[in-house]
C-alpha cells in the first residue's frame, strides 16, 4: 500500500544540526602546549605491574593550601595516619617558613614518632639562611631528606627573577652545595641523609634546560652506588594532556646520564583535571615515585590524589602497598585534619561511590551478586576466593570496609532490582521476579507521592505492612493459629486449620493433592475463591533452626496477588503465604 502524501515525516538529523558555535571567549590569550618529539616512545606499550614509591606531601603541600592550616594536634594525627597506612616517605613540613613547621618536625623526632623505616622529607628554597634552618630541624632524625627547589621556567626567569639561564642554574648548584655543607656540619652519623631537587615548574621549562640544570645538580651531589639522588619533576601547574606529560618523562629518563642512580619523581597537580592519568602515564614512561596527597588536597585544584592512585592499582590486582581497607576511617581523619569534606562522589571514598539509585543499575548489581554466589558455590569456594565481577562495582566495597547496606538506595528512579536487593541483603528474602515487580510498584507509588529517598528501614516497614500481618501489625480477614495435615494412601491431603476469621475463632477443613491445595479448598467455606499460580520457597539461613520463606502467587476473586509466609516449618510458611495473599485481596 502506498503511503499517503499527507502523512508527516520527521525531519532527518544532519551533522549541521549539531555543529558547535564559537564560544566568544578570549581564546587568543592562550597558547597550545609544546609537543615532545619521541617517534619511538615506549610508554604506550607498558603496564603498571607493581606499586611505585610513594611520598605523601599532606603535611607540607597539602597543609599550606588550607584555609585554616593544621594545628600541631591535627598535624600529628595526619602523620600517624600516614604511618599506619604504610607510607615510607613523608614530607613533614617547610621548617624555615616559621616556628610552627620547625617545632612540628622537632616534635616527631624528639618524641620518637618516626618508625625506623620511614624517611621524613623537608622543603627549602635555595637561600643559605633557609637551608641552614631546614637542616637544623633534622638533627637526630634516623632517615631524612632535604628537598630543594628553584624556579626554572621561562616566565619565572623573565618576570620573577629577571635572570639568565646560567643565573638560574647557578642557584640550583649553589643551593645543592649548601645543603651538603650544612648536612655535614649539623647532622651526625645516626642520620641517613638524602637529597631531592626540583626544577620548578618542570612542565613549563624547556626540556633541554631542565636536563641541563638537573645534570649540574648531579655533578655536585655525585650520585652513585648507595648514593641516590631524587629528581622531582613537578607539574606545579598542569599544562598538557597526560600523554605529553608522559613524553616529557620518557625524554628525561632517556637523557639523564646517571639514570640508574636517580629516583625520578612525579609531582602532578590537577589544574586540567587529569592529575591521576598524568601520574600513571609518567610511571609507565619511567618515573619511579609519585608525590601527592590523600584525596587530592593541595593548592588550587589540588595535588594528585594518592588514594585514587593506590586504589586504581588495587582494582587491577596490583598491591598498592598502602592499606586502604578502612577507607571511611581514612576519610574521617583527613576531614578532621584538613577541616575540608571529601566529595560524596570522590573515587573509592565518597559516600555515594558504591551506591546505585538507577533501576537498571540496581538490577544488574543484584544479578551480579547472585551470579558471584552461584559461581563460588559451583567451584566449592567462597565469594572472596574468586575473581570479582559485579556490574557497576569496580571493587568489592567490603574490601575497603564498606558494608553492602548502602550499595543500593531507592528513590523515584529505582526499580524492582534495587528493592529486591535491599530485601535480600537485609532480610534474606529472595523475591520471585513477578513479586519484585508487584512490590516495586508499591514503593514507586510511595516515592512518587512523597519524593526523596526511601531508606531500607522504610522499605521493610512498607513490605511488612503489605505482606506480613503479625500480632503487632494485625490486619486482614484471617489469622492463622495452627494447622494439621494428614495424607491418605491415595495421595490426598486433608488439612485442619484453626484460625481467626473476621474476628471469630474458626476451624477450616479441606482436602487436595497437597497442603496448599487443601487450604484453598478449605477457604471456599468462607467465600474465598483462590487458585494457585506459582509457588517458590527457600531457606533463610543454615542450621536446624533455620526459617523458610514461602512465596505464593494466587488468583483470588479475579485478582492476581502475591503472598509471603515465614516460618521454621515449611508447611506452615506456605499456609501463611496463602493467608498473606488472601488478606491483601480483602484490604
């Protein structure tokens, strides 16, 4: 049949429909980042298979970025947390910046708070009086590193210092020499002393000049066997894509002449929002160590997030060598020390990161948990002994100390899967699919009427009110008191039930090819026409005292309704399920 010429047809979408328009923003003010020529770059083919060295700079870089810098008590709390987590290199302050930082460094040394296998690091600028004060703060420490930096980037050379490349390089060389002299003068043999140098801002500095300055510093320090130097290449302001950042690290790693004695350290900031990726790609490109802060604390958009980096490794089966198993405690301590909240959607640690509100997500998660249990049982193992594979959950929340209670939360966007998950996880009730659909409509009506989130406690309250009459919540025509079933030789069951019907004590009797069929027959005497459509049951726990849950789908007086019964006796649970459906039909 030909289509009428008067039928309207939708207008086809073309590429022109989606063409972006100029923003009108002053893009002429900003230049593109400089690419690095490495035709044979190797980092794209590499994978991270072991944890890098970590340095936490929460107590220095993170602390100096706070509106309200940490008090001595909060600094000590943060230091103790970092030690408990397993960080072996911790930047503890900027001692020459003031008495507060100097006193803190002295306190953890004098009070014996630093484990023997932990190296503390302190930052200084390249001025003699500041270097002397910095080294002085370390007297008596077992393992300590002085971290010296100076600005090498063109804008700093031109605007701030108004010096030539040679002038800037000389500052780095002279500063290194002064650090060595004061360490020799002030520190005793009990201190294992190390040195770190940063050309600031590495991401803005010409690569050949950054290399030249680092080589000049190495000429003074003379790294060799047993005498490492840490060269930290900071992205103090993130300028480029993570791939270009990686190219810069591979170029430096290839061109350093004493590479085997250099710890190449990466210090990303998050100005472009890609600090984590920049750090990971830098490790693939040859970096040995990552400097950052818990939860990305730091100036402006923050330092790279050590929690996300470590948990990214964990989620790929690589031991981060940092213990994140109690992530909520870590977050609470960090929030106390920094007086700043961790965002509820922060990776791995936010309140909502393992939570699903969407119905399709909830359904997939529930099925994933069910499949994990079935796979583990089939292999004769526990769920913890097989590979994690649950949709939408990159890791098992239990591995970081989270319970499953908040994995699925119900609101107006939720569906049957989420509600069924709550009932199974919290109350061991594994609802049949059609019963899930029925009950989800009841909850949906509640969320549509009231808005907001429905808590697990509220879901359970609604479920009890809808399906589970009890002495505390008695409703419906029929309340069961006792029942007795006998079977004849011909397979017919006779059932005698003592019940309260419409408020009066009543004895119901019936017969059929099983207790449920016999009960339907008995209900005819009180005017209830019921027919069995589906029946399912399961135990709710193990052991002799385990209870059973029975689910009955009935056609009652032309309506299709589900009922549920819970009892240690499976027959009694089935009768309760029938009564649940019958009572619902009479409401």
